[in-house]
């Protein structure tokens, strides 16, 4: 998606540890117009699937998932919680994630009330690096016996292992911007 690539090129900042910072339009401050275009594009890519639920992980995935839902008949958005509250009850699905950016392990948790064997799920996230976050969300869908129609990713760092890992599992992955390389002064993209 050209619009997103251009925005990454002008506003993206590269940090140690191979981190692309896009805080000023996606991860901290949100460019709503760009977000709407991203949602529209995910909806176009998955329009033929009879999706009943969008699953994402807090926090940055939520905004992308919500705008996508608006172009897919306002289907419910469920987000995996990173800190399970006591009031979630004991009927939960959870899976371990090793956080790429925080470099520590955490549990992602979803109440069994909101994901069932009747669901056809589109998984949305902001970044795909090594595939840990997606893998956990896929695991949660498996525990719920939900069908996964595919994943929608804003930014895939295509030179990292996650894209291949998840696609090799037979899961459809659509990424709006695929970064093929990042150096201090240039970011390149691939199709
Ligand atoms: P993975 O689980 O695929 O290794 O990493 C994906 C998760 O780590 C995303 O949910 C995102 O929060 C975070 N992440 C990975 N790489 C980057 C990056 O370059 N920039 C930012 N802002 N987040 C990243």
C-alpha cells in the first residue's frame, strides 16, 4: 500500500534492535485518515470471506481492527489482553508470547465468551517480525476451535522469520507494507 510505504519513508525512525518506530502515526499518535485507508484495504482483501470476528492484541492492533470492522459490516473486534484481570473469570484461552520490542515473555488472554467454534476469524496486528504474536493468536483460535481466514498486518519486516513461519503453516498473511531492508538512512520495500 503506497500511502503507508510513503508515510513510513517520511516519518519512520530506526532504532537499535531493528525496531522501526512509527509512533507519530500508528503506535502512539494515530493518523486517522491513514488508519481508515488501511482498514478499507484489509476489508477489500478479505471481502469474500464470511468473517464473524476480528481478533487482535492490545494495544496498537485495536485501532486497526476497529477501522477494518467498519468496512466489514461492523463485525465485533476482540483483543487479546496482555494482563489478565481477575474479573475475566477462569474460562479463558491463553498463549505465551515472547515480546520482540520488550524482550520478555507475557501471556495473551482471551475470554472464551468472545471466541467460539462458530467463528471465522481475521487476525490483525501492527507488525510482523518473528511471528510470535501471530502464533499466539493462532494458538488461541485453535483452542477455541475457531476457523482462521487469514491475517492482516500493517507492517511486515519481510527479512525476519515470521512471515515464512506463518505462511508455511498454511495461513494467509496480507501485509500492507513489506519492509525488505532498513538501514540508518533508507528503508526499502518489497511486494
Ligand atoms: P513478532 O511477534 O512477530 O516477533 O513481533 C510482532 C510484535 O512485536 C508486534 O505486535 C509489535 O508490537 C512488535 N514489533 C515487532 N517489530 C517491531 C518494530 O520494528 N516496531 C514496532 N513498533 N513494533 C514491533
